[in-house]
C-alpha cells in the first residue's frame, strides 16, 4: 500500500493527514500509519504528501479569499446561519514555530523563529443578566494557589495577606460558573501570513459561519495592536474585550516593579486585579502614575527589565486598552472576559509545530502543516470534504468521462 497523495482514496489520504497532523513528527507518523493503519509510508514520503495536500488547501483558501473580497461592497451579503447563534466569539493570538531556509537541501539551513497567527471562531451559549452576575474576583485570580502557575514568583511566600482572605460566603458565590458563556462549536485557522492578509482570512471564515448575524458578538484578544486593527477593519460591530488573563499578568509585573517584598507585591496586585475586574481601570492607571513619580520616567536607553520602563509600559498598556476593559458590563451581557479557549488552541497547534528540534520549511512546508493541523482541530468535517472534492485526483473526475474513454 505504498500510495502517494495523488492515487490514494480520500479515506486513505485522510488517515495520512491525521497522522501528519497529530503525530509529533513525520517519523512518528510513519510508525503510526504502519502499526495501526496498515499503510506503508516513510516519514519523508508523509512529509511530501502533507506539503502537497496542505499546499492545495492554501491555494483553495487564497482563491476563496480573493473571490470574497473581489465582490463589490454593495453586492456583499453576510451569510445567515442555518441555526440562530446566541453568541459568536472571535479570538486571535500568536504562536511560534521554527523554520529553515526552503530549498537548501538536507539539514537545517538558516534556522529562525516565526510567529504563527491563529484565530478561533466559537459559537457559544450565552445568558444575559440584569446586574453583574459575578462582581467578586474569581479565586483563580484572587489566591496565590490559583495564580502560582500563571504569575512568576507568587508561590515563593506561603503566608496569605489579609486582603487575600475571602469569606466562606464569597467562596460559595464564586464557585458557580453558570454565568460564563459555554462553547458549543469551534473552527479555527492558522497561518504564517502577515496580519493584513490574516484579517481577510478571518472575515471570510466568520462570514461562512454566519457570525455577522449572531444575536451577540464578541472579539476577545490580548493587547497587541495588530489584533485590534483586525477588529476595527473586519469585526467593527463585535464588542472588543481585552483578555483579563493578560491584564492580570501586566498587573503583577507592575507590582514587581514597585515592591521587592513578596507580601506587599501581592497586596498591590490583588487590589489592582479587583479594581480591574470591577471596571475601575482608571483608578489603577492613576495609582500607576503616582508610583511613577517616585520611580521616575525611563531613560531612552533603559534596559527592557528596568522597573521604570516596565511601569511606563504598563501605564501605556492599560491606557490604550481601557475602553476594552468594562468587565462588569461584559458579564452582564453574557460575554466572555478571557481568551482561555484561544490560549488552549494555540497550545494545541504548538504541540505539533513548536519544539527545539522541530523545523519546517519557511514557505510551503511550514504553511502546509499549519493548514492541516488547524483543519483537524475544527469541529466540522472540512478535512473529509476537502479530500473528497480535490480537483484532478482519480476519485474526483474533473473532466468528462467520455474524454477518458476516448483517450489513447
């Protein structure tokens, strides 16, 4: 069964693409196909087939994007979903993968890191509330035990501060997560293209899902400027929300700039986190500026770890994102306040493409594996549909049968 990507049936080819997408390497994919699938195919051949199929996916994707945006604006009509969508949530975040010079022969030539751009499209179940359903800061952000895996240095002190002690009544109140929107269905995309091109891909994917007709719409991301440029260009009527987890990380970093004492650092962080959770971002920025008066402004040549520079960057970060941090109102509307699903997706993609010993060609090879990996992580059957409808292969005739009968 030494079958290549051109002569393989869609069913066999799907097994090969699943091996390429889920196995940590093409050599492991070879082992899986041989031992479990009964398909004899070398890792190098699997790599070649994956690049072939992934490149076909890229070509189809680019053609669809071009056709979508070539239509006059007056003729564009957003796709209506077959099933009404309570909440459509779009998120984007970057990942990392190592690439090498393409076409340079065997071995790794000119290795370098590239940023992958990833987007998640979630159909969610959502409720609305007459008042804030969760005014208290969740325990995962309010206790050292909860954040020790998120914030560096927190677990170095085991002595809880007075501000950290939460009453039993509050603990019971925050134990329920019924207020959070629930994800029902997801699709995703991933690529090495620039942010302008990626934003166009995101709009096409969102429209194909009927997201622009959703009852509620949210765009959740971290504070990178290009994420919000994409939101303004392609998702203007989606509520922009800064991921609260990224805000928490910035708050603790600012606390580290001000205090060496772990307990005092934690007390400041906790007060600021509660203020942000309550939507009082301006109070936090004001306090940052007060501390900046004592630390001073950073010099132009300040080291990237200089506390003055870090605090100044925190002031800029929260000032630029303050309009995206009305968390009490988001909770009342039943919108998400974190991009946790997006973070999980990035990890799922990175499992396949990120590693000190993993290198992909900086071109077709790298782009192909991202297409395949993202495709299998979608909840729909797009991989199966693509393989069943590939033009030009023996199982999908794209020429009249009579012409084949008369061929010599």
